[in-house]
C-alpha cells in the first residue's frame, strides 16, 4: 500500500484519545494482509492496542493511534499531507507499516509493530503493553522529530491546582472569599520559581493550560481550578515540593501524571536532536533498548495546520528499514523477557 495514501486513510478515521478502536480495526486488516500475526489486546475497555509481528520479534517499531482533538479530515497538495494526526502520528504509522513491507520483501523477519492507545493523555496503552513484552531487544518509537534521532526527551508533570473560597453576593464581597482570586495569586507565584536546567535537555518550562471557576459575574466564586503542565529535565520530587510550598494556603496541588525525562542512545549515521515533549518510552521499559525518531515537526502537531512533508515521510521509511537492519547486524543487550516496573506515575483523571 502506498504510504502516502495510507496516511490519508488513517487521518480520515477519527481517533481522538478514547476513541481509537475504529483505526485499530482498520490496521488489523492492513497488517493481516501483509501476513502478520495481529492481536488487539485491550488497554482499557473497548480501547485496543495493535500488536503485529512476523516471527519472533527482536526489534519493534512503535507509535500511537490516538490524536488530540478536534478531528479534521485529510487533504494534500504537491508537498504536504494535512489533517489531524498527519505528523502525530498517522504519518508515522504509515511509514512504519511501509517499512515492514519493505523489510519483508528483502527477506527480513523477526520484527514487530506496536500501535498504542492513549499516548496523548496518560499512556494507558503503553502501560498495558509493558505487562506483556515479547522479549524484544530494541524498541524504535516514532514521534515527530524531523527524522533526527533524539538523544533525550523532557519528562512531564501534570498538576491540578485547586482553590476554595466562600460564595456570596458580589455586591457584598466582604461576606465571601473569592476562589478565583486565590487561584490567580497562586498561579502568579509559579513565575517566581527557579526552575531546574540540564546541560543536555535544557530548561524546565511550564504552561497553564486550563482555568475553570465561578458560576456568574455577580457571585463570589467558592471554587476554582487550573491544569498546569511542566516539561521536566530532572525528577519531579523537588520541584513539586517547591510548588506546594510556594502556593501555601492559597491552593492545593494534585499530581495527575508524571513522566520522567529520558536520555537515549544514538546510531551512527543519523543526525541527532533533543526534544522537549514526553513520549510512551518511559512506560515501555520491558520492550528493549529504546530509540526515538520519526518524520514531521512537533511545531505543527496539535495545531489547525498539522501537516507532514511527503518527502520526509518517505525518507522515514528508508530510515526505519536501515535502523532495523543495523540493529540486527549489531546485536546488543540481551532481550528483556519479564515486565519491568514503569517509571511513569499516574493517578486517575478528575
């Protein structure tokens, strides 16, 4: 199947996080057509991962099925394919499927493809998959790195910040206590924190992503909450302690998700980079030594103009084929045959 055509077909199947089943079923048919043994193990009810392999896999190519909202369908021009998931990560799926086809045509075997649910939210698919590894030595994870091999990825710390107040008529503010004012003051204090830096990964950054609170402009609000995402370059414990101390009595801080930063290896002949986003890799420790590379730019992922260059996608096919061959020719660590505890710490969403 033409990988450019496959990219458009995948984009046109909506798979916003939580609704990945239809695209999983589509890929099952595609991969069975290539002679793979295909399984759809559920990470959560009605949310299957896709696990396909040829022989006993020592190398696995992997990426994720889900996208951020909102869905919008594919289109293309002479240079690019557009649509939700074009680079994150439907184009990567297509490149990996085509790489598998080319490897098979060249007589290679003993490799697999793993496509996961939930990467954009909490890596539910990766956490589930890590409980049943196939004994592979290497994992080549796909994310939009502009076809450069990432030597490091920042981690992530997602927090809910909640303030409580006392409701009252806004004409008599002295009778109430504004939770929104407390929340705004607490969030402002984040600007004064000295955030960690790392010589490879760079600076810790943060984003206040959502704010909610109040019921009407003439009512003093009794509750308010915000979601904040930090991009980590060090373990989160000390930073979390500083945040809690800074906010004091103004607000409470709940940890929703923690993904540790990761430093990765290299392969000769590939240009390298460092990326600021987090991936499924910390939750797939039982699948072998990880590498991170894929076509597309993270700068257009999650935007209304998400796209992937056709030449870059086709180049990714060549890179994936080459990487699999090199890793097979130069065996490294012994395969991991038992699940390892994931470094990802998570709690249920509220």
